């Protein structure tokens, strides 16, 4: 047993367990916490109700006692383009705190984590690595893509449709029809957004069963994976195998390599470093950029591809097929081990069934990886762009700045046609401290795409993006405006130059002029209380994971 109890404390605990009908014999079993993020406000987590009792029974049949413990399971999409979006990134660290608290306070012998979505998966992993007791994860699978007039649609198409509706390009009926049909089933949104990127991270780190990151939710195959995870956590508890006994540096490097090959979410540059820090490893944006120059994009689904979704990706062989192609080209460490075996074991079970969807490394979609890290006098630390979601004709861009201190101001401006082709829109004071909370800038970019301006307008922001964001969207500018980064001193009409291939993001303002503009400056203070105020006070920059857990 990992936990050490004295007689009095164990009896005191057991008295409370007996109150809930647990027998004396069952109270002697090792207790495994089923850390469940199920709730009725998140379709990505909604399917766990279908399988949680079967998971608990499987654990019981293995000789342990499974007790269910709830944690927050927020959905970024629920609060998009509202003040609530400021809470989504801080929720990651809050979830990690919940996992830590539940595991340590209850003296659990092991945990099985049930989560699917953007901030919940990395938060759970951060907590599990921090407490370092036996742990596995079971993610919720992807939802079916929607369809409208014979074309694939997803949640993000509703935002684009709204901009088109306001512009008079589509009728109100069509817009409402897209809203109704965008999300036809429970599960994680079926594009290469943050949720599917993080579910892949969980599997490559070795915490979830083979195939879990690219399986349709609520299928028999998905349910069997839940039972597989249940059996595995019993085994790990009995053998006292902890995550950090197995998960090493090469696991995290493999996650970055996979993410580059598939055009994963820009949010991964916040989440992977934050997770790695809990395991004792430091990953910076510079590391991502080095891997981006080594690993090409070999598979794209929406928003990196106009019509492919997770359904196409899964049918082609999913995560395992991508790993097979990377391993064949020596682009990934197949010897890395996980709770369910090595990466080599996973690759042996995998086949690439469609080389149009998942290409060989020798025939890539793009020679460099899915993300690029930019720098220059706007972002003296770093800024991030989803390379794979930018049309080639927009890789170089130069234009006058139009500056806004919130996404709302910029969004309303583009809906009023005040932003035109050729503009470089600057949205600032939306960073980890400035907003605070670093909300998504996806609503603005969806309006850009909805108006057909995806290659003709650039965005530069200290905020971040949804994994489904397309177009020339540069985020995570560090240092952010609130901390006195140069983005705070850009003025309307300043000429901004972007060159993704050369990793350049700069403005035609001299150092002396920046110093002059800084005289007497005070940051814009946006209202924040409670958790957001605490997060602003303690978080690191986006360059360091935007987390309160970075010493």
C-alpha cells in the first residue's frame, strides 16, 4: 500500500464510509478515486455517465474499491465571447488543484481520471503528476461532425456563419440551421482543436489506453477502452507503479513531435510546458520551434484542412498511424514507455489506412511543423502562430496597425466594416494578467473568416486562440501589454511586418521611440476579483505556460 494509516485515523475514515453503506470488508480494499469531470454543461464530458458504473465494477472485480469524486469540467465553447471566457485557462490550474486535493486529502491509493476537454485534460495530468500516485486517464472520444447543405460543419462554423449573417451574405434561417446542426452528438469537438490535441498528449504520455485519443465517443470500442483503463489502474495500484516511475523527458518530447506533425492547437504551448513542469522538466517555446523545424506536417484535419475531421482521421488509423509514419522516418522515440506499454507496442498495433489523410514523412503536407514561434520587437520573448492553418500567400504580411484594448472592441469594429483588407489588427490587454485569464480571440478571427478575409487581415494579440482558429492569427505575445511589453505601445498606423518562415514579428518603431512612448505609462486595469485576481497576481507569462505552478 502506498498510503500509511495508523489505526485511529483509518477507523475514523471507515466510520464515515460505513455511513454510506460501505461494508467493513470493502473498506479494507485499496481505494481508487474515479476523478470524474462529468456534468450537464459540457458535451465532451457528458458521455462518461454511460460508462462510469462499468468502470467502477471492473475496479471492484479486480479487488479494489472505486469511489467517484467530481471535479470541474468546463467547456470553453459554452462561454465563448463572454466575460466567462476569462476563467477557462485559469480553470486548468484549478482542476490540477482539485485533483491534488482529492488525492492527498482522501489518501487515495490510485486515481483514474475521466476528462476530455481543453483545460480539464492538462489540468488533471498536472495534478496527477504532482501527487505521483498510480494514475491512468480515460478520455471521452470525439463527437460526430455536423452537416449543412451537404457540407461538413463544426462548432466553429457557427461563429463564421454569424459574421456572414450580419454581413447579409446568408439568411437568418441558414445561420440558425448551422447552429442547430453543428454539434449532433456528445463528445469532444471533432476538429484538431485543443481537446483532441490534449487527449493525444494523454495517450502519448502513456496515461490512456491505445486508440483512446482518436475514437468516436459512446461506441462499443470506446466503452471497452474505459474497462481497459479500469483494469490497468488496479494493476498499477497493486504493483505500486507511479507515473513518474515511467513518464520521462522523451514522453514530453514525443508529444511535441506528434503535435507538430498534426497541426495541434496553439494552446499546447501553454499546456505541455505546464504539465512537464510538474514532472520536473522545463519546456519553452524555443523547444517547440526547434522541433517544428525537424518534424513536418503529415496529417491535417479542420481547421488545417477544409473538410477532414476526426472521423476521417480515426478511419485512417488515427494517432497510432501518425506515430507509425514518424517512427519509420526516425522522427519519434518509439522506446518511450507508458502505463499501457511502450510507443513501439502502440505502433505495432497501428496501420495507416489512408495516406491521403495521414501521409508518409517523405511526402509531407508542409515541410515544417504545425506551429511556429515568432519574435521581434513586438514579442521580445515569443509569439505563436498556427503555421498549418495559415494559407501560404499569407506567410508574409505587412500593413498598418489598428489597435484595440479588447476583443469585443475589435469584433464590433470588424462587424461594422471598420477593419479592412491589409490591416494588422492588434488586440492587447487580453494576456494572462491583462484580461486577466488570457481568453480566446477566436470570435474575432471567426468574423474575419466569415467575411472571407482570412488571408487579407492579420491579427497580433497577447491573448490566445481556440484550436479551431484559422487565418493569420498570432497570439501569446510575450511580454504582454499588462507587463509593459512593447505591444502596449503600438499605435494606429505603425507598420507591422510578419514573416512566418523567418519567424519575424516586428513593427517599424525604434527602441528610442518605444522608450519615449513608455514615459508615464500605467497598465490598463480590467476588473478582476476572487480567483481571477489571485490568478493575475500569481501567474507566469504565456512564455512560461501561464500557470501559477511554475517556481
